[in-house]
C-alpha cells in the first residue's frame, strides 16, 4: 500500500501540468508513442509521469489497461531517470 501511495504522488494529474510539459518540454516520437520530457525547476524530487491514451485505441477498459502497462514499464526503469523531471507518454 505504501508503494502505491508513493507512486500516486509521482503522477501528473492536473491539465495545467500536462500543458506545461507539452508546451515547454522536449519530445521524442516513434510510430506508436510520443514521450515529452520537461525539467522542473522548483524542486529536485522524483520523476513524475503522466499518461494520455486516445479514444482511437478502444473503450475505457482497453485504454486503462494500456495506461497500466505503460506506467509499469516506465517505473521499472525509473532508477535510470534523472530526478526532477516530468514525463508525459501519449
């Protein structure tokens, strides 16, 4: 339970946070994903992640499953990330 609460704090949740990463961050695209990265200046805490999945990919169940898989893959490699960055996966 403590691990889940810790991961919840490391998420982007507000639309303003997503917008800042989209506007001011750098992006890298592949055929299936776009990753945006933005270094936060206010603190050097843990990296934070936001995931956005479009409705083209299916209903809510399929989209939520995709989001869970992307989050798990991201956090399994989190130790190699720089602290103090926000990431959005689209």
